[in-house]
């Protein structure tokens, strides 16, 4: 795929090719992520945590999400760019949801948006889709509702919540969403959902039976170091590596080792 589209993702599912997705929030990181061949870049509202230092994803604003998305769009040659529609910019009514989605698409140049929830936001999803904006769903642990759950533990372990999730996935497919993220639910349930819908299901903490995987880039690189859920595989320990490099720089400056003869004019 020279350029990944929502159609390519469905092709990948049909051919059994797993979909790789990662977050990015700025130009430099997005450039690396795109060049490395990641299929989908999510400008996640996890920017609220990893970029802005908030405890939850609730405080980030639509303007801030558009700023992050705009920076990412400038970096990309191949990946499909999906942007989280932030808390407070789509729940009031479908018109507000559509206005927010349009702002993201128009001002950033991204390719799709992602919303958290199922039946309860059905009318908003419909309205956005009717405007021709591709929508990715997000079920299971939905961080924008964290104060309703009270904890970040595994969702849908009980039959009732699992049934509701399955119905919501079917609903999102029927409405015309192009993919669904499933966060932190039992692997068996996630696999069942992935097999029950024709659109790609992308998991985070949802096991290997789904059509793709997503992680927060700061977690994969080990920039965040106090977040250790079971589902996270760290590919680097950048927190340590960067700390070492920066510590070396400080000591080089203090010791008058930097700059040396060759490093000046
Ligand atoms: O904001 C985010 O990073 C996300 C992914 C974890 C799916 O929504
Ligand atoms: Na998110």
C-alpha cells in the first residue's frame, strides 16, 4: 500500500494481514513512525497524558487536538491519520459532533476521526458519517468515561457488559464505521467480536485474535516508565537512554568539554 486508506484496512483484514497502528502527536515523531511503515497513525487524546501531563484524557481541547493533528499531517507520506475527537466536543448533540469533526478534517487535513462509545452516541456517529467523514469506533475501556468506571481495570468481564459490547460493535459496523478499537477486554471476547464484523478490529490489551494492534508510542519506546500494564511490550527504554545522554551533555558543559575546537567557528 503506497498510501493507506480506509479501504486498504478492510483489504488487510480480508487477506489476514495484521494492521499496525501507533500514536503520534508531533511532526518529528510522526515522520519516524510513518517512515518505519506503520499503517495507521492515531493522533490520540492520550496526548492529554503524555504530551500535556494531565492525569486523564478529559482536559484536552478540540483546538489542542487540531494543533497535534496538523503537525502530524505535515510529516506523513503513507499512513492513514485518525484523530480522536476529544471529550466535550461531541457529546452534547449530533450537530456539535459534526461541527467538531468538520473542524478536525478541515483544519488539520487528517483522514478520519475516532469516537468513544456505541449506542449512546449513535446519532452523532450517523451525522458525521453522512458528511463523508470516516469514523473509527472505540469500545471496551473508554478513557473519556473513566470517572464512570472509576478504574482502568479490564472491561467486559461480566456477561452483561460483554453482550452490550458485542451489540455495540455490530451497531458501529451497521452505521458504517470503517474500524473499531477494542481496549482492555478479555482476548476471547475481542476475537469473537473481530470474527463477527467485516470491518477491522484493532486491539490494545485485547489479545492476538483481532485484526490489528495499537500502542501509545511513548509506551512502546519506554519514554513513559511508570506505566506497566500487562499488555504493554516495551521495545526500548528511552527514559533511561535519554536521561544518560542528557546527563552526559550536562557534565560535558560543566567540564568545559563541550564545545571542543572542532565544534566552534
Ligand atoms: O488516545 C489513544 O492513544 C487511544 C489509543 C490507546 C487507542 O485512544
Ligand atoms: Na484516545
